[in-house]
DNA sequence: ATTGAACCCGACCGATCGGTCGGGTCCCGC
DNA sequence: GCGGGACCCGACCGATCGGTCGGGTTCAAT
């Protein structure tokens, strides 16, 4: 929201990354041709190779940039104080806001989960992305464990809970037409984003099933 | 698990579908070449077009077959009696078992969510798949609403809950290396599948946060 | 015995793929 | 004014893409 509003006055390097992010999110790694990307950016295809070694490295750079931004914001979120409940709920809110503000993120994250299984994986960008993911998972894992230790969270399997939390947040914003159809509205609509945060918070607080006795 | 063990004695039509399911799940629509597929099946590339009109229709057929199988099993699950809690938990268990038994399913389902946004979408297979999805969502939606009406479920936004449930179940089995890394084990390991079902059930029953007062 | 459908193939098509190459333009430090 | 790097381009490369075509084989129905 701060910059990036004017498409002009932006280095070719960043314009390529921006366009590639949109295209890769929409059609995936194999579904995007470099000639198409070059045309969108407004460059010759061969100029892309001046800024990036090859297609795979460009893809890794796109993913790494997103991961870096997410990590930066979520690390700052966790750094703020509060008990584990507050910190976890704030973490989730922040992540949802991030995914909602950038419609390409959720899709590209899930797609990269699918594709990095067989992509090379030895570029520094990929290792950086991997490090960012692992770090974030470790941080939230520690937060959850702390909450359990002090009795604020119910005892549960931390690893499965992490998978659950990621699926809960990322999936809806990547679900495209399906999500819109189930929801009846656009998931990226601000009102729906607010609702999503509230619903998720209530689920963690109360579950779904009503426990009458207590 | 019942049949399909011997790769021989199977019509070319089905062999193509089986191989395409694996390949599409692994690398996505654009990432799979028909020559590669033909080679896996053991046919000439041109023979594929005897069984399917083109690549898009083949992909739609693969997706429709999976959706049909899922729908059939889940409809049977919902048909069995029980109060909404029992029915919902059984539905989730059944879906998880299904995804766990067929490692290609979760990935291909998510991928098709991503890709059907811009694929033609007018073939009968696609419409059949779309109908199956809509029907299942409607069934579970009705079940949830019923549970809320009789006071067994907490009042919540049904549409968001549906998205949540799908993400909760499908995502982990599609998360590949990421899921395995977070979990420390293979998600398709039977013990881990059992644990997943239990954790999910407990989350719906109790939430995550401990409510001391009641 | 002939037909015709089901099935399969190799050869081929135009298009596009990721990527290379040589050269051009611009600008900045010397 | 003279490099030299940053930046960009068109032409081109071999490979592969999805798909077509004509013809071959098998087999059941006539």
C-alpha cells in the first residue's frame, strides 16, 4: 500500500518480479512462458536474462521475495508482547491481512509447495525461502508450546496444529472461484476478511461443538 | 486398495487415466507433456487422442473421476444416521481416509481449484465435477445448519466454516515436503492419519484455547 | 469373405518453449 | 574522448509442445 502504485518509475528488475508474481500465481511455473512475461513487462524476452539467470531462478526470486515480506511482518508481530493467546491471535490476524492485501501470495505459496518437490532447490533464493518458512514455523511452534505449558492452550499435537493453522489461513485465499462460490462473496472483500478473522478466532477459542456441562 | 493392484489386464482408457492422475497431481496441467504420458502408459502419443479428445478433456476426465469417487463415498457416509455431531465427524474421518488412501487426490483437487479458473470449463466432465463439488458442499452445509438449529453446534458463519473444513482436511495431504517437514513424519503414515483425525475432532470439540470458567 | 469399428502407430505440422549470441545504445568515471 | 559496464534488442537455436493424418492390425458381426 505504501509505494508501487505508479507502474512507471520502477526498475525493470522489480517490474519483472511484479509481473512474474502475478503470472506464476495465476498459471503456475510451467504455465507461464517467458515471451508472454516479457511482453507484459514491456521488454524483449532476451532482456529477462539480463536480470535473472534463468526461469527457475526467477521463480525462486519471486517466491523468496514474498516469503521475505511475510517473514518480516510476522516476526515483528510476534515480537510485540502479550500472553500466548494474544500473540497467536495477532499472528493469525496479521497473516490473514497479509494474504488478503496481496491476492497473489496465497496461490503462489501453495503452488510453490507443490512444485519445489522436484525443482532444483539449490539456488540461494530457494534456501533463503526455505529458511524463512522453517523459521516462522519454529516461532509459532514455540509460541504454541509456551501457551500449552502455561495452561492457556489445550494440550494438542503441535505439529498437526501448525499444519492446521496454515491450512486454515492460506487455503481460503488461494481457493479462487471455489472459495467465492462457497462464500457467496469475494474472499478478498474487506468485510469478508474481517469475518474470516473473527470466525477463525472463535473456532480456536470455542471449537465448533457446544459443550453444555462446561 | 481393492483392485488396481495388477497393472496388466486393464483397459488402455483406464491406464491412461491412472497415469495421467499421477502425473497431473505431481506437476500440474501445463507441466505434463502428452508424449511423456504416452510413454508411461506404454502407448504412442497419437493413441491418446483415440480415447480422449484433447489434453484439456483428459484432465477434466481425471478430475471428474476423482470427484465422482469422493462424492460416492461421502454421500454414503452422510446417509448413515446419527446426530449432526456424529455425522460431521464421520464425514471428516471418511474424507481424510480417502485423501490418505490416494495420495494423488488432495494435490489434484487443489491444483484443479487453481487451474479451472481459466480452463474452458464447458465439457460435460467439468460440469459433472462442478456439480459433485457443489452437491457435497450443500450437503455438509445443511448438516452444519441442522446441528446449529438443534443447539449441538455453536452459531457460526456456515460458509466460512465450510472453507475451514475443506482447508483443514485437504491442505495437509497436499502439502508435500512442507507437511512432512513440519510433521517430522510422512502425513500418509497410517498412525499420522489416525492422529490427524483425532486432532481435528478435538479442535472442533474443544477449540484450542482453554476456557477455565466453563 | 467383406466390412467396419476399435485400437494403435510413425511421420509430420505449425507453434512455442527456454535460452544464446552479437551487437546496439546509453551513461558514468577516467 | 575514451573505455566499460548496465541495459536492451532481434535473430536465431534445438527441443518440445499439442494435435493431425494416413495407414496398419485385430476381431466381431454380417
